[in-house]
């Protein structure tokens, strides 16, 4: 394994950092999150047009740059450093990989070039706020998290075929074919502005229960975020939710008989859907981990600069050994999280790059690597942000101080994707560290390591 970055990767990082230093300071961030879209649409178009940011991990055949998860993670590290509010994670790390993995050729051709160019944004809508479960980051994603049984979550049903009468609802008038969605999803990343929604829904009733993914074309009219029905989409109501971290816009989607298109061809299989979601989860976890690392790195750098200037008892407080030890501990944790994020991104791409720089095959990542990297990064960001508030003293406790941008990001990301102990438990489960049902030799039925009994040791 060659851990060194290529010159192209260094250039992506350098160019993005220079641009964000000019356009995305703390004041610009606070102004952007208060716009209807929740982010600077002009800056997003510049990032998409100049750097091809949303298409970094997409193949060149669909208008992408042809890089992989490593380059996407490096970009997310820089956006995290600036706490950039943008639809990058929702579009490039969640929705686009699913369209690429499951979509038909027609769907890929229609959507991916527009997503790569920044002309469209997209997101993944999961009912019940179970994004981490759907991506197999906190547990298996083969259950009824999309709304198992006959009700709850988001339910999908086939619409009548063209010309078929439906007297119960429309007086026998002919309707078009396709699917209809009914239900609600909360905590959807950038859900109030995304033009393309990838919706996870339950179908098949009780007897043939399965989870499938559907496309809803919800044109937002250039980033409008009004609470109300989406333009041109009957039955779809999108409302931006109040969130502690305004740089991570969330929305609630209400679907009332919304027309949708199945992602892929035929009826699809739940195994393919859950597999694609799990593979997407590894890439998304690596990108989110890198983003958290970037935020923690910037928060630590600002804190170090502050303690070098702030004087107490006639000397900078950074000269006190107790402060130095605290900062040194944070630095060690940050570097460990950075290494874990880089390794997860490398593993998500299938290890060594394929010819032409394309990512490796779906599902080639090492088991548990994404969840473990995300746990390490979220924990490091939380620790750094808390210490940043403490070491800034009285000014650090004011809600308006920039240290709270990082503190809010740390708190909300863990609520959305964690908690950390569940991420670690899932990583251990996937790696097979604690196999279920392990029994001692002799068939007593008691699990190995039960209280009062010695667990067998293999030599």
C-alpha cells in the first residue's frame, strides 16, 4: 500500500482550500445558512463548474471526473475545515452512488451528468431518521426500517397501468402507470432543495415485504426552500426543519400519493438494494469522517493560535504545561482519526486504484472500516470542539463565537449518524470480533465467557 497522495490529489486539496479561504469564512457561513436554500448557491456552482466537486467520484462516461472515494474524502476534508454548508454529501456521497449502482442506463444518462455538473442536486430520503441504519453503519440494513408491515414509514404501491380505471379515487378516469409513494421522512439532508429524491420505501405488503429505492423528480426552482408543495410534484410537501447545526440543512418530506419511478429495471431485489446501500454507506462514512477531521483540524488550529496570544499572569496561556498537554492529546486523537478516514476512503475504492483511476468494485471495502473511521472522527471532533470552547475562555462560551460552528457540527453529526458506541459495535460485528452464539466445547448451551465460567482460549 502506497500511503502517499498523488500530485493530482494534492492539487485538488490545494485548489479547494484556496477557494474556500477566500469565499467561506465564518461570517460568510453564517450568512449562507440563513438563505432559503441554506447554502451559497453561487459558490456551489463555482465549486461544481471549476472543480467538478459533485462529480469527483463519478465515471467520465457520465460526466464525472473519474476519480474515486479518496479524492472525494480529500475534498470533504477541506469543506469540513471551512464548515461549508453545501449539498455535497447528499449529492455526491449518498444519492449519486446509488443511481450509479442501481439505476438503469436511461436513468444514469439522464441524471448523473447533470448531478456531476451541479445542474441538479440530489439526496437520499430514509423514513424515521434511520439514515445510519439504512447505510448499515449502526446495524444490519435488512430489516423493516423503511416501514415494514402494512403501515408506517414510506409505503410504495403500483399505480394502475395506462387506461385502467380506478373508480375508488378518481371516478374511473384513466391514470398513468408507475408507482405511488405515501408516508413521511424526517431529517433528510438538503431535502428542501434537492431536485432529485432517492426515496427508500417499503412495498409488497406483509407477505412479500421488501425495501426498494424510488426516484422522485422534485424540481426546486433553483434552490427555493418554501414550506409547501414542490413545484410540479402533486402530493409532495417539503419543510425545512429547525436544526442545531444550521450548516447541515435538514428537511421533513411528506408524500401523499406522490408519483415515483423505480430506481433500476424490473421489480428489483431487496438484496441488491441493501447491498448498494451498504456499499454507499462505506463511501459516505469515509467522506463524513474526512469532513469531521477537517473541522477538527481547523478548530484545533484556531485554538492553538488563541492560546499563543491570550495572556494570563503575564505570559501566554499556551506556555502552561497543562494547556500544552491538553492540546497534545487532541493532536494525537486528530491524527489517529485522519489516518482512519484516509484508510476508509482507500478501502472504499477497493484498495489500489483500477486502471484509469476508477474506484474499485462495490462492496470491496474491508468489513467495518467505514463505521470505525466515522466513530473515530466524530469522537475526535467532539473532543476538539469541546476543548476549543473551554480554552477560548469566556468568549468561547458565547453562542455567536465561531468555535460553536464546530461544536454544533460535532453534536448534530453524532445525533444523525451515531451514536459512536453503536458505530463501533457495528464495526466489531462486521469484522467478526464477537461472533454470536459462541458456545463452549461440551454443548452446555451457555455462551463462552458467561459469568463464573472461563472462556476457552485457542493457542
